[in-house]
């Protein structure tokens, strides 16, 4: 009697891995890809919840409407400006702080754990706190900013020139610490001789930093920027709590614009068009960072 | 001379760090202290730093809001989401790390890319679906949706963690007759413990702090603290003081959890690099 054919160990292992990997892939695909496809389809329809049952295919009308809507165009520009300004400042500030905390000491470890506080505070509470602190009539910062002429008499958020930069400032406060933590973990995993060479103070330290440390940090820097850029692109909380997109669309960003169209005006078609554009932009952005990371990773494995 | 330069450098370094810490911590300290301020001091003109502490704000929030219910909902959402995300995400991350094929790496980055999906893009169709199956207004709707984004992130974090754990010990155990599940639970998982803690921490934090999804998917009976904080802010007779008092429940617990587990915080994110 022939014995049943037995799979090789490597084949069984492969099968086991596929089996334990499938549930997560299936779940994420079902709850993310399905709505995304749905959204993509909706973006080509005139679909409003206020007029149920009267959906019709309109081709690129929702996209044309978006491009010709000054408020949506403003949101697109604001989103890119916000993402770039926030991520660039957080990277510079975060790298500087990470270098300061590089040496392992009790003081540095304690400081590092305290840095976690802004990252973990509920973003909604962050928005409320800064709204209060920056209020021109009674806020601890806002009041003195008016007195000393740093902000206009009606505060930072009433002025189209300062509203978006102020939101960038709040984002810097909230997320620079995460940047520090990621960059520091990268610095600490650098080879020992590199660390010693770069840690010597004195003349040439800056040059060693740029020539040796920064190139080795490319994967970590890309990862940190990728994570931050993905989140900055989705900015919603502080806009929703503090400015509602105003004044005069100065802080209108794509995520807020899409939420307003979809969840306030129930215009599903238009909202879906905006979120599809968002996904395309952030996809291209992330693809760039991921290529950087994978290339650096591949070099490291050689 | 050299020592003096060294000391001066250390003082400058610590000074800069302390200055940064003051900037990063003051707003949170303000949020905590405002809860103990009498209403007239919050709005005093110009703002003051000295005041007589009061517990009036705490009495008021418990009189107006169902704080224990909100707290319970927050706990349900964050623990439910975290349990589901770890259950789905950890084995998948392990599988992708061990498959050592090009497509597995691609898939791992695909999971990371799920994080860039704008929440509104999933929220709108999901909202309509929950309405159709009568699950709108329950914590389960929030858990189902939060679990997706978190699972994807857990998969990616565990993928990078397991990739840094060499597979030789598992292979040796397998040839000694250990089952594959046994090799995973008894050998690989303990070695990946820091990444596991980090994944759990991230998942708890993100789902505890999330407010966009629950704001639209829950109702008065199922709303978590983050949404409660927002609705409290919307009411007219609410002062900054009561908001600070509410933040003691919505914000302080999660900050303390993160501080307690701080050394695990970024390990899951950066383990796979270098």
C-alpha cells in the first residue's frame, strides 16, 4: 500500500505562514479596500444622500467641479504647504534634539521619557488646549502676543497670514518628540566605531556629522518623514476644533474639505472625488520615501 | 582645560534639553492645572498663574456627564481594538518576516501604506454599511473600523521586529520535533516581546485617542471620552476648567501608560532598520 505523500518541512512551513497571514490580509482588504473601491466608484457618480435613489453616472464631473472650486484648490495647496512645513521643521528640530540626547545618561533617559507626553496626549485635547492658550482675550500666550504686537488684535487664528503657520506650530509641538524618538533609535543602532568617531566634539564635528552620520541615517530619516508626512497629509483634528477651515479658507485642508462635503453636506460623490485625489497624492509621496528606504535597506544588506 | 570645555558643553546641552522640555510640557501642565482653577481665574485679565485650588470642576463634570460610562466605552474600544489587532496582526507579521520572498516584503510595505488612507475615505462607505446592518451607534462599529488601520500597522511593526530575530533557533526546534505553532509561541514570540509591547501600546494609544470615527459612529450611550470631551466643549455653560477636569480621565491615563512603557515605544518602529 503506497504511503500518503508527505510534504517537505519547507513546504509545510510555507503553507503554515500563508495560513496565519491570510486572516489579517483578508480583514484589512475587506474593511479598507472595499470602501476605497466603493469611494472610487462613487466619485464618478452624482451621489447625494439628500436625494436618495437619484444617483447617476457623471464621469469626471466631480473632479472637474473640484478643480474649478477655489475652496478645494486652496485646500490642495494648503495641505501640501502644511505637510512640507510641518515635516521639514520637525525633522530639523527633531534631529537637533536627538543629537543632544544621543549620549546615554540618566538625565537623557529621563528627558526622553518626558518627551513622550505631547505624542500621547489626545489630539482633540491638544486642539482645545492651544485654542485656549492662544485665545487673544484670555489665553496665556494669545493675550501677551496681542499686547506685544506679535499677533493682530484678534489673535493668530483670525488672520489669514498667520492661521496656517500657527497650526503648523501646534503640529510641531505635538509630533517633534516622535521624530526625536525614531531618529534617536536610529542613531543608537549605528555601528560603534561610527558613533565614537562622530561623538568626539571639537573642530570638524559638524563635517563628520554631515559626511558620516547623515548618510547612514537615510533609512531612519525616510521612515520618520514617511510616518509624519502620511499623518500630516491627513490633518483634521486641529482644523476641526480650532479654525473650521477659516478664515477665508486659509486653513482649509483636503481631509477637512472631504469630511465637510461628505458628512455635513452628504454629497458622497464630491467627497469621494476629494478623497481619491488625496489618496493619489499621498500615495505618490509615500512611494518616494518607501523607495528611498528600500534602496538604503538593500545597500545595508550587501 | 579640556575638562572645563567638556563641562561647559554638558551644561549647554542640558540647558537646551531643559528649555525644549519646558516648551513641550507647559501646555500639558496648563491643561492639568486649569481643572483646579476657579472659573473667574481662568478668564482673569491679564492671565494669572496664582490661584486657590478648587475641586468644583470635578463635581460639576460628574453632575452633568456620565463620565464612568464614557470611560467604560473608551476602555472597550481601545482594548477590543488592540486585542483584535494583535490577534490578526502578530501572526501575519511573523509570516511575512519568515517567508523571505520579494512579494512578502512588498506586502509588508503594502500594510504600512494602509496608514496613508484618508480616514474619511473609509468612514463614509463604512458609515452607510453600519447603518444598513443596524450597528450604527455601537462601540462595535468603532472597534471594527479601528481594527483595520491598527492591524495593518501591527503587521508592519511585527514584520520589522521578527525580521531582526534570527530564524535558526526555530529551525533547530522544528528538526527536534517541535510543531510550527510551538516554534512560534515558545521561541519566536518571546524574542519579539519588546516589539509586541510596542505594538500593543501604539494600538491602545491610537484607538483611545481616536475621535473622528467614534464621533460619527457612536451615540450618547456608546461615545468614548474623546468624543465626550468634544461634546462637553460644545455646551454653552462649559468652562475650560471642566474641560481640564474631563481631560484627567481622557488624557492623563494614556499619558501615564505611555510613560510607564516608554522604553518600548519606538522599538517596534525601528527594529527592522539597519
